[in-house]
C-alpha cells in the first residue's frame, strides 16, 4: 500500500512540474508586445460575451498591446485585489465600483488617470459622476455603468387600483408613492416590499431626495449629523411598514432579488430596487405577468447618490498609457452601450445613452433607466474616510434595529452620530 | 525525560538498546512534516503575531511602527468586539456540542450492519462535498420567508402558524445560522468517529456482553473510553474550526440583523480586509488565540488525564 | 449484539432522518439544475420541474471552462491528499509513540496555526511563495494545501496511533522485526481507517478550497473549480442559480465517488484479528 502511494505521488509530482506552471508573464524583455491583465467582473451571459469579444477584437487589432482577459467575481474581488496589491502582483486594469476604489486610491495603489483620460471621454461623462471617482484631486477610475434606484410595479395591480403609470421623467413624490402603496394594499397584498438586508447604502442613496447628507465637513473635521433631512427617508420607510402597514415586514431582511417570488405571485405590488432588476423581470416573470418600470421617486429632488462601476489602472502597471488606450477603446460609446445593455445598467456616457435608447426603442424600461442617469450625482458619504467602517459597525446594525421596530427614530439618530464619533476621530 | 517514557523498558530489553537509533528515527519521521510547516506556517504566523504589536495598515509604501500594547488598550474598550466575542462563544459551543452529539449518533448507526449502509455513508458526506459557494445560497433559499423550503414544508405539513422569517428575525437568526453550522461540519466529525469506532476492539465488547452488560453499559464502559483519544482530537479541532469559521455566516446574514450574528472572526476579517487595519486585526487575533488556548487547555488537561488514568 | 426488531426499526427511522437532513441538497441541486429561470422564483417551489431543460448544463460548460477547472482541481486535490498522508503518517506515529519536547511543541503549533485568523496569514504567505516563484503554479497551491491539511492530519492520525495497542508492536519487535517493519506490517494496516479519513479530509478540503486558489492563481488556465463556479454569482450575492446548481452538482459528485470507493476501508476492522493472531 505504502509503495503504491509513493509511486502515485511521484507520478503526480512529475506531472506537476511538467504542466503546473502557467507563469508566462515575464515580459521584462524590452522587445515584444506589452502584456496587460484585465480583471473583469462580468457575470451575466450577454455581458460576458460582450467583454470577451471586445478583448478579442482589441487583441486582433493591436498586436503590440495584448490584453489577457481574467475573470473575477463580485463577492471576492475585494480580497483578491487587496492581496494582489500587497503582494505586488495586481492586474493592470480592473473593474470595480467607486464606493470601493476610494480606499485603494488613498492607499496609493491606483494610477491617477486625470492626465491620461482623453478629453472626448471626459466630456462624455457628467462632472457629478467624475466626482464620485475623484479622491484628493486624483481620478481613481473611469466610471462607466450606473445603477439608479427605480420602482418596478405589477401593472395589473396598478390598473385594478386605478393608478396610472407615470412616464419617464414624471416622478411620483414620496407622498404620492406612499398614498399609492396604501391603495394597493389589501388582504394578501402589500403595496411595497422594501428589501433592506443591506440598508445603509439604500438609505444614504435615497436620502439625497431630501438633501439628507449625514456627513458634514468643516475644515478638516468631518462629523455625522442626523437632522430632519436625514430622518425623512428612514421615517417614511418605517411608517410604511409599521404605521400604515403598506409595506411587508418580512421583506426587511431580504436582499435585492429575494422579494421576486412574492412580487411575481402578487404578494407585493411594487418593488423599489436597482434598474438591473429589469433583467430578472424579462428572464423570470411568469407568462402573462405585466411589469412596468416607474421613474425614481422624488422628494425635494429626485437626486440619488451614484455608485458607478469603474475601470481602474494599477499604480504598479508597467504600461499605464497602453492600459488607458484599451480603456478608451473598451468604453467608446458603442461599446459602452453594449456593456450597459448586457448588464441592464445605465451607461455614464451621454452618447452611449442615446445609442441605447435608439437600439432598444426605450422598451423594457430603458427610457426610464437612461433618463434617471441625470439624477445621479455625488453624495457626501462617498468621499468620507472610514465610511465602510461606520457603515458596517454602526449604521447597518442601527438601521436594521430601526426597521425591525426595535428602537425609535431618535435612538437611531443617536447611534449613527455616536458611531460617527467613534470612527471619524 | 528520555525519549521513551512509556515503553516498558524493564520488560523489553530489546527496546532499550534501540533508544539511540530511535531518536534519529523520530527526527527522520518528523522532518518531512516539519519542513513545509516551518516555511509556510511558522514564518507567516510569527509575522502575524508580531503585527499585533504594530500599527500596520494597508497601503503602498506605508511605514509600520512598533506600538507595544497600544492595540490592546484600545481593544479592552472595544464594546463591539466583545459583544461579537460573546456571540462567537455561543456559536462555537452550540455548534461544536450539537455537531458532536449528532455526529456520534450517526457514526454509531453507520457502524451497525444496516441495509443501505454504504449508500448512507456516502450521503452523510454531502454537506462537505458541496462547493461552499452554493451552500450559503442554498441555505438562504431554505430560510427564505416567502418561497423557502422550510416554510414550504411547514405549509404543506399544515403547520402554517410556524412559518417564520428565520434569518430576518432578531431572535431566530442566531439559532438558524447555528443549524447551518452544525449541518456543514457534521460529515468531518462523523467520518472521524466512524473511523475511530472501527478501532474499538471487538473482544472487549464481547467480553462485556458475556458479563451481562447492557448495550448502554457497554457503550459507556467500552466504546467511549477506547474512543477517547479520537473524541478529544476531533472535538478540539471542531471547536477551533467553528470558532474560526465565518464565511457561511457572512453569506447568510453578513452579521445581521442588528449585529445578532456578528462573529469575532468576521469582525477581525473586516478590520483587516475592509478597513485595512492589519495591526489591530492581528491584535484581535492574538487575544482570541490566548483566550481559546486557555479554554482548550482546561478541556485537554481534563480529558487527557481521564484518558491516561 | 443482536438488536431487537423495535431497535432496528428505530435505527432505520433515525438513519432516514439523518439522510434527509444531510442529503437533501443533492436533490435540491438536481431539481434546480433542470429548472428554467422562471421556475426558480415560484412562491411554492416544486421538486420536479414543469418544463425541464438542459440549458443550465449547456451554460455551465460553454460560458466558463468547467471541464478544465475540474481537471485542475482533480490534479491539485489528489496530489494534496497523497502528499499530506505521506508526510503526516510518519510524523503522527512519532508524535504518538515518543514523548519529546519537539513533539509537544509540534502539537501545540498545530493547534495555534489553526487558531490564528488565516486571513492575516494570507499576505505573508503570498510573499514567501512569490520569492520562491511558486505564485501562479499548481505546485505552490498544493504546497499550501498540504501545510493547511497537515495539522488535522497529524492531530487525527496520532489519535489513531494511540488507539493501536502497544502490545502488538512490542510483540512484533520481540519477534525481531525492525521498527520500519513494525510500521509496515503491523501499524499501517491498522491505521487504514484513519488514513482513509485523513486523505478524504485532505482531498475534499483542497477540492473545495476557494480563497488561496483565488489569490495564488492568476492565469485563467490554472483556475480550480470553486473559483470558476463563483463566477456565476454576481452583484449583491445574486446568483445565476441554474448554471451554478448544474456546475455544483457535477462538482459534488467526484468527492462522493472517491468516498464511495474508500468507505469500506473505513471499518475494515482488521484489529480484532490482529489481536487474536
């Protein structure tokens, strides 16, 4: 038995030394093409195809700048990037999101793109969006896909309650939304399902509706304040669940797509969520189910915090210029429109948006989605050092308690402010 | 203390003459295991422990300073960590004990000459053999309040009143994730105990049976004592693993609702990988190691004394 | 040792409950892998799909290179399992049979290394492997897995060695056998169940390991199964459940087959005969 084991392992080891090594990135020799690694987070079928085709096309057209396509995934990309930065082995180009790259930028791992981005690309994207990727005056990534918060609704239930569907750009106010949710609520049906498993970003994003900033900076000192403006959104959502009972208490612990079975079964009439949910509608709605995309709800404004997906370049990359060339190509209007369509998200580029409206005819909620891009801008929390820590340690537990009706609105305010004092020292 | 403490030297003179070559043998036997361990485990570990006494942070070309006990002073007043630690102890003890009891029961069944035994043994391995990425997703669906398997079973069984928002409710979230923890760790424990059971000498059982001992008496006086080294080993390792595991809980609840399932290792992970505070996270690790080692020392000393008695 | 009929019935009942509790995911994955997207969000999920489809399997194999990932995983896991046992077996024997300071230290180390938060060890480990040029190779990953599985292997195997009556070895030694012969002829067969449990552990933990495989292997050609399967999960934990279930089901089977072959050995109680002989 022992002898057999030895023989097997020897064979395996020999096999290993033969084919185990795939380390071929020794491109230190000055001749030959520049080799770049591109970590993509595409996961939907259409967007996977689009990503791979664009890279293949680029490689065919640019023999001197070869891009290797590496597949990552959203769940583990943070750990993967952090480890590879620390180990000095990061991908040259990678996809991620503005909320996360700020930390990396401040830690010095990302190239400043401000001098590398062409004026064409710069002009395509609005200033408010550029600000979400600018940290200490340095541009940490090129924003390209946006997710705005809209409301998906069950058309038949709206019709039955005599509620007309607002057109793109004709947002309901929060009062109208709450009144309509009330109308839609009857036995067996809730007007709304608020999926609040991760409540903090949701509340922060929507709070811009009422100018709720949460973070106030005075000179070099930042602190958390919870005044009436900040309390609007939490209070309204809480009231819908516990006072008017037009929102389901069971949905509170759900993540983004968890309410779908209930939504399709008519248990929830409206489902506030990201524009990408439209894909689930197309793929998963039962035969005969009619859904509509309602424009974002508005308070004082329809503003929401933008957290665009981004393409960044590593500071340690040996071919930053070439990497930027690839990014420019990858995000030209036609390509950006295609990527947005594949992921059911809104493109940051104006031309890309127009192209998308033309190619889809504005159907499947694309009219509402593209129009909502104009409401997306930067919120104060996005540039605060220590926001991730405040969010995980204090804000999320406190909001979860509030939405489970365990603490009062004032207690919520106190916890958020105290948490701010702990983190923002 | 010589190299051969337990060998009955006086009775077996052959052994005594081999003492010297035995010493060489020991080192030769240990060497292959020690070499990779030293390079890939000791060095990172020592570095990790050292980090706990510095202000190391994530960043390119960041200076790290030795700060002595600074981290620990801060840590003493870190209420969130200690609350996570308490939850971690509840989680660890509950999961380890349930895992052991259930796995022991299953191992005893699987060692009986039952039909479909081979099939059952393979089935018992399923939680372990599944890719972890789908385990968390699946359990989320099991506990789903609207379309979950658990509520569906209750619904079809006519017990609609028992339907519940298992992971969302503050009081059921921790028990619900403990159940998943027990489920996911049962195969290892079962397999090890099953392997251990096969080492229990049959003669002892038969002798006890001849003496008229009942099944329970035989279990108490024969099975358990001769299995003790294996039981100690697996419960100790289970305890450590359960204390250290957080991936599954992270997928299920991310520590929520309201921090009810925030485990200390999840806390340390976020401190290191989300906020980039390597130094502080390592300090948390050091403190947890010390406390758990103390707990284990008590347990191991008692068990080993019993075993050697 | 004959159980009464009632006791047998109870035993079968208990076994059935265990099987449902532990084995239900297999049924669930099977059912889900044949469901079209619409049927995954039904409020009352059914076991048997209304409109079964093979699309999920097609997607799993065409969109990600599951086949190659499976081969990679097989190579890595088998090598890790074999190496772990080869390295751990002699050491465990030494630890169990001789009390040395080194042995105590080694066991203490085993526990400590399992206790320390492994997330903090990843980066130093990565740097060491980089220095010896083992990043982005299967050999490097195998090395990590062996080191990772060693504590369990040592700790368990030495428990099993202790279970073997010392008299057996002494008897053999009296008969003039060298220590190596004692090991091979007497100890090794008795350790078979322990070796099975240990190699199974090493195999499955390597087969399912995600984190190190993610950070150590960059080249797409080298990726293992868990890393490849994770690509069916997207933003906010939303998964493409169909392809994921299909791929996961296929990824579960090799471990089960591996075990189906080994499980007889698990209770090949040759101990009784040995004591008598």
